[in-house]
C-alpha cells in the first residue's frame, strides 16, 4: 500500500521536475531495504507458529488413545514452557518478531490445554467459560511480555467471550433483566484488554478494546432497559465526536483533535441514527423527511467540522450521506413530487456543502503556507 | 494521568515475564484438573438413565450428547420454596433420592439450598435457568428444561456410534460423582449395568 503510494508520488515529482529520477530511485531503494525483507521473515515465522499451534489443537481434538491422557497433559505443559522460554530468550536477544511468533504458538497450546481438560472431564455448556479462560491466558502473556500479538489475541478472545456470555449481546437472549455479574465481568475484561493494548502499544488491540466497550454498552442497554440501543450508540457517538472535535485542543490532551476519538464518534453517531431510523415506526412522509433531514444534517455537520482533517471521517460521512439519499428515494418513490423536491433540496445542500468545503480547504492551505 | 500511563508501560524483566506467564498458563489447567479429579475421587455417586445422540466438537473431538430422562426435564410441580423476586436466570438445587432399582429420582427442586436432607439423598446444582411463573401464584409452570454441564461425553474419534446404537433401547446408564457444592462429574458410562467407559482420575 504505502510503497505503491510512494512510487506514484515519486513518479509525479520526477515528472514535475521536483526530483531527479536517480534520486527518486534511490529513495525507493532505501524504503525497500528498510521494510521488505524484515517483514517477510516475521510473517513467515508467525505463520509457522500458527500452523504448529493448530497441529497441537488437532492432536487434542483427535482424542488419540495411543498417547495416555496424563502424557497428553504433560506434552501440552511442555509445549507451553518451551514456547515461553523461546520467547524469553528472543526478547533477551532483541528478536521481537521471533518472540511474538513463540507467544502465538504458546497461546494456541494453552487453548488446546483447556480444551483437553474439558475433553478429559466431559465438560459441556461451558463455551463462555472456555473463551474467558483462554482470554485470561492471552492477557497474562500480553501483560507480562508487553506483546502486541498476544494483546490482539486477547481482544479477539474477549470479544468471543462477550458474544457467548451475552447470547449475542442480548439480542438472541431468551430472558430479560439485569445480569450485574456479567456486566461487571465484561467491563473488567475490557479494561484489561485496554491496559494490555496500551502496554504493548498495539493500535489494533486498542480498537478491539473500544469495540468491546461499545458492545458491552449495547448489551447492558438491550438487556437491562426497555430502550432501543441505537439511541445509546447515537448518544455515545455525539458525545465522543464533540469531545474529539469541538473541545479546543491542548498539547497535553490524551487524544489528537479530529483524530481516532472523533472518527469513532462520527461512525457511532451516523450508524446509530441510521439504526434508529430503520427501527422507527414513523410512517408519515413529513416525519420520515424530518428524520432524514436530521441524518443528512448530522453527516454534513460531521463533514464540515472534521472532514477536512480526517479523511476516514470524510469518507464515512460521504457514505452515510449517499446511503441516506438512497433510502429517501426508496421511501418516497410513491410520491414522485416529494422525492423530486427532496432531491432538489438535497442538491442545494450538497452545493452549499461543496462551497463550504472549498472555503475550508482553501483556508487550511493558507494556514499550511503560513506555518 | 501521564505518570500512570508511563507506569502501565513499564517493562518487566523477561525472566519475571516468563515466570508470571508460566504460572498462569500452566497453573490454570493444572488447577482445573485437580478440581475435577477431586469431584471424581470424593463425590457421592448416583446412577441415572440416559439417551445418547452423536454430533462433533471442533476443538475437543467426537462426543456423544447425553440426555437424562430424570433430570434434563423436571416437572414444575416438584418445585418447593420461594421464587426469586426478579425475573432472572437462577441455579436450581435438585434433591435426588436413589430408589430400589439403584437409579436416582428427583424428589424436589428449589432455589435455596435445602438445609436438612434425609440419608440417601444427594444435592445436584443446575446451570442457570429461567423460571416462568404459572399465573400470579408462587408456583412454576410446566416442565423445567435443565442443564448440568454433563451433557457431553468425549470419545476417541469414530467410537461415538457404538454408544449411539443403544440409544433407543433404554439400556444406557451413567454413574455421576457429585461434590458437596452440587457439581456433577461423569464417572462411568454403562450398558446393561456393565461399564463401557470408566473414567480414570487423571
């Protein structure tokens, strides 16, 4: 991705006479030398680790009687200890990618180990407990070794736990009513994933933690109250977006202005509003129009505030805007005049938005030149 | 805030990391094994009639699904004591009594743990389930569908069919060991009273 982008830009600079073609080649070569070979070997090491781990899991699943049960347990423990020692020596020698691969292997063996205990003692109906135990193992590894791969595994396993323990966030649950122990448990696991993401500096694990937090909120709302969780999503989104984009930035702020927090806010706000709309029982045309105007207004607002700074937010706001337009056309197909009028109005808004964006982008450029 | 962030990022020595991770990754399965083996060794034994069916688990291999005639479906009229105030999933206590034929039968079901029990009675605890009241009265409606975490029996690949073949002939029984906390552990699977699979402690 980055290399293709770099290649295109360098070609452009060479064509414009900003850069010698020899210099351009030298820059690309330098980039290749520092990135390619390094990541290829690490990817291969991780793949090998996953394959070895999968082999251990398959060995447990086969329930092969040629190897006695205590011997199987001892083998799993041995694999875990070998994996962890390998990782320890790799860390001591600064070979972090080998350490990561070793830890992935160790975690797969740990999962196989809990599965083996379940098989030995014929446990059933313990899917949530199984996922939670595996997630706790991944958290222990991630926290002690500051390992990003283990943090990502912990995030994925914790999400799996959340979905099994909540019967799909309460949506497929047959009972209603608060399950306080479950909520507190999910929040504690989320916090632990957050800490391990922070420790290991893994942005991906951080996203998993954020997704888990949002899912837990939806679960609590769905099961514990009679309200529609879409309202909650929209409200959290509005709050996050306002905090991320409207609060004046300070150098010491824990998040960048118009950054990740704003992007989450924009996605949740527009997604939540869309879900509210899809669930709502407003049928009168003026009501539908009013709500559509609200969603379109929100996407335009998001675009004007943060679209210039964050291209992810910009694209999502465009996406939401087009979805809403298509929805409106679908809803109003019966009354052609209504949709024609609305499209005309939408066109006016778009034109105004394009004008505003042009002004904004020009201002950003000016600011960029001054600094 | 910043200081806390730095503190959380402080790296520990790899040897200490190794020790901590080993403690959790080896200690946890070892504790699970000891816990289960203790139930097998010290638990009270009861025998139940069962009907096996055969599907498959991806990570743990072949298993036979077991249904228990006596305890998988319990009549709501056996319910004793108070219902919980809120409509939430609860774990139920079953009082089991072993009859003349050597098979255990349910005597009573309750939310609270029964305090005094007669000799020969065993207490078994279910997984959380939801109770539905019959009307406004303090009784439970219809059949209770219960689970105990003993609904699977893992067998070596391809051997599940052997037990399954006997499923409609009402010849299969299971011996359970039950701990003081009401946790059940499968000890033996029997056909016509003869042990087909006997569980070792470890």
